[in-house]
């Protein structure tokens, strides 16, 4: 059961921030012999992100890793706020909130592991994917039923849009 307080929070969201590895991907990182990094993204997740943006919810990416793949994929989806190479994700979080003149209660954050925990706790709506580490489940306002890389982002987008549209 979704609490009335969570529904009210979702109705007022202006920004959704996502981690990448373990959220959009299954958490595996594949390298070729020449060091090229590969990631696999679920196509349904992309449509979820595009739908959030079309409905007026800004989307940001904050990742501790840094790859061209992330810029390419999220650029294709229309994501304007991409922060990579942040092992401490707090400064990137504060930067995007400042750029958009938002406060914590207007933000949702999705993560899967311990570096995401501070932002899960700071954001008005903290969300963990099904296979996230246990501390994230404990502190999240909501947990997806799908695992990272297996359509979890689409499930989360659909969940947000379901309650965001309620007037």
C-alpha cells in the first residue's frame, strides 16, 4: 500500500535523479581486451525516461563511473543533466538542485548501492531497485519489484507518472 504522504510527495516532484550502474544496467561491467567498456540498457527504460521528460519532470544522471556510453545513451533520451565521476554524489546532487532552483522535497532519487544511500535519504522520494543492497531497502520510500537492468527504471517511471498525474 502506498501511503498518502508518498503520493503527495510524488505529485510535487519536479526532478528525478538516477544512478546508472545497477539501476539502468544489471551492475555488470564488461571490458574488451583494448579496455573498451560495454553496458547494456533495457529499451523500455528509455521510453520511461522520455515520458517523464515529456510530462515536465526533469531527469538527471549521477554516476560514480565515467564513460562515453552514458553521455551517448542519455543524450539520445534528452537528458540534459549528466554528472559522471562523482564517487561522492552529494556535490552533483546539490549542483543540479541549485541549477533548477529546487529543494529536496521536489526531488526523487533512484539507486542501488551504498554510495546512493545519502541521496536516497536526502531526496523527498528515495527509491531503490529490487536488487539494491539492504540498507537502501531500509531507507527507501519505495522499492521496485524489478531488478536493475531488467526494466526497473520503466517500472519506477510508470509508478511516478501514475501518482504525479493525480490532481
